[in-house]
C-alpha cells in the first residue's frame, strides 16, 4: 500500500513538473511576486507595463524607488502610473496600481538602504528578480559608476541569496560591456580587473586621484559605463552561488517597435536626443560612418526577451548562467547613413514645432570635414543667434545648447563609427522553446522589424511623447519651415549681392573669372538642350 502511495506521489510530482514546463509564459508568472530595480527608468517602466498587461494574474510587483527631494516615494510612483504608457493596462484593469508595491531604497547606501521590515518581506515572498537599475551616463565618474553598477549589484545578489522562494535572477547588462572585442560571444569574459580589489583600492583614494588614473584603468574601453558593466557581469558570476541567473545584453535601446504602441519613448538619451536635435535643425553634422551598423534595439524587444528569459531560467534551471546578446546588427542590419536619410525625410513630412532651421543633417567620418561643418553650421549661427538675443534683452542660450550637443555626439562617436559581431545562439534557442502563442505575445524576433517604418515611428514618438507636441499642429509647423526656407533664400541672395559688390565689382580679374564661369554654365545648358532635342 505504501509502495502504491509512493509511486502515485512520484507520478503526481512528475505531472506537476511537466505542467510547469508546459505552462505558457503568462501562466508561469501568474501568482508570482516580482522584484524590479530601476522601475522608474525607461526600461523598468516598459517591463512593468508588459508584465501587468500580458501577465494579468501576476501577484505583485515590488519596485525599489529612491525618494527625491520635494517628492515622496509614493508621489513618484503615482506620477509614473499616470503616464500614457499605462493607458492600455488602465483600460483592462483600472485598479492595476494595487499590484505595485514601492520599497524605499538607495543604491549608493549600504544594504541598498532597505529597512529590516522590507528585507523580511522581500526575502519571504519574491519569486523572481529583474535588476534593471544602473547609471547609463557615459561620462560618470568611475567611483560613482562603480557604486551604482557594481557594488549595488553585489548587494542585490546578497539579498537575493536570502530569498526563500527565488526561482530566477535576471541581470540587465549591455552588449557593449566587452566592446574592446570585435566578436562577442554569449559568455561572461574575464574582467579587466578583479572587482573586489578595485573596490577596496578606490575606497581610500580621493576623487582627483581616481580621475587621474581612470583612463589607465578603463584601458581600451571608451568610458566608465562599459567598464563597470563588464565588472558587474563578473560579480554576477562570482556571487551567484546557487541562484538561477541569466544576463541580458541589449545594444542601443530605442523607442518601442509595437508595444504598448509604436514609437513610445520618454527621454533624450542615446539616439533620441540626436533625432530631436536634427529635427529642430540644430544638428547639421555628426561624425559617424555611413556604412557602420546602427545597432538599435527596440525597448519592447528587450523586455519581451527579458521576460521570456526569466521564464526559461526558472523552469529549466540551466547549470550555468546564460547570456543573451539582444542585438540587431547580425540578424537585421541597418546603417547610420540609412538612419540619417529616414530621420530627415520623416521630420520634413512631420516637422517639429518652432524649429531653429529646416532639418538637413549630414554624417561624415572625416574629422576635418566634421570640424569645418561644426564651425560653419553650428558655432557661427549660434553666435549670431545669441547676439540677436542679447540685443533684444534676452539671455543667450544657443551656444550652450550646441556645446551640450557636441558633448553628447562625442560620447556616441565610438559606437557610431565601427561595427561589432554578436553571437545570438542563446536568443535563437530561447525563441525555439516558445509556443506559437508566446512567440506572438512576447515577440523578440527582430527579423520581422521593418526599419524605415520603425525609424518613422521613433521620430514621431519623440515629437508626441518627449516634446509633448500635438500632431494636429503639423500644418503650422510646416508653415514655419516654409518661413525658414524663405528667410534662408533671402539671406543667400543678400550674401550673393554683398559678395558681388565687395569682391567682384571692384576687381577686373574677379569679373573675368565670374563671366567665364557663367558662360560655361550657359554653354552646358545649351548643349544639354540640344542633346535632349536630338534624342527626341
């Protein structure tokens, strides 16, 4: 009798395990308590929205939130939930906010500044952790970048090891963590330095010393961001213990492709600020390679892959941490020169309000040509405009805007001037593990991405969601562009007359050269007309 009972128990356990493995992604997340760091950031908000909309039976989302001066933690969360991003969730479940539980935290403080009561709550109920929090500033001082990207990850892992029901820990890294290599596999590479030794060393150094040694420390990496993200991956590997871990490496994260609606973006980071500057007519030149692959990845693709990886890690429990390179360059490449064309054409059809000039940006890989156009098309117009503002009693601002723009473009130049090859075997493997329904609901197949359509939606998204401009005002914006065009034609005519009066009219040699050039033009036109007549 006991043997029969034992066999039936084993069979029941096998059936239960099989049911878990066969469960869809949304079914697996049902009843789960999820911890999210960086939830108030761009990717964190999209992750929350997707969980609440596509996994409606998820039990609760615990989010680490840093109180800001003049705004309490609950006020920050309330403002975030009023965002348009959550409109679809709000339609399906007006009370969705009840599933969001904020936890006061500060990543720069010991123990992440989480209270003992909250620690007790988290360790007793959390089933899966998504670690999205990081500083994404490329020029962050090394000590601060180390604190946010490495030490905070270390402390979160320490907390995760105390969680009694934890099934998976998903760490969001970057595809550029190992950008000093040209071919990047889905493995955790040896760190540039032992993280613990670096942390111990920087503790006693003052900021000036750290600033002096930073270039030697980061070596052939372009900035402290990529350097500390590489160290964080090593920490994840070292501190994982018995945890089920996966690492997601997105490339340049851009606006949404499909979810919750095309073109969602809420910040000026990365390409968004450059697109806006080009649309406003502020940006006229950028140093990049036209033929280099622009490895943009839509944010919803990253989030869908992240949620699918969370499900796979918890259900299949891989023996080693799996790394997923979430990129487009090797699967569905698109180049910076093509992006320039589609951005310009989109903003000419759907112009931004109160543009400084008509959109007309160009990409060049030549340093001297780029510097020439910066002088002619950026600094000179900025000086004239600031002079006009001073004369009219206003505060000059255009030169300051251009200086900030040049700094941002300079930080991106490393990534827009060369190519990388990323292995994506794990991403393909994960896709093969999904059911047909899950592949539709959690779509991360970038082979389906139509780049011209995506770039158009991205540009329109910056207009609607970042600048908060109304699409009904496009006729007025087009009228403004026509006004700018007329001003430009008038200015060029006046400049031509001025050059004639000052240089050509006063010199016999200049007049002879001018007449020679004009006569050549007339001869060419006459020959062209004659050729056209003969062919007809």
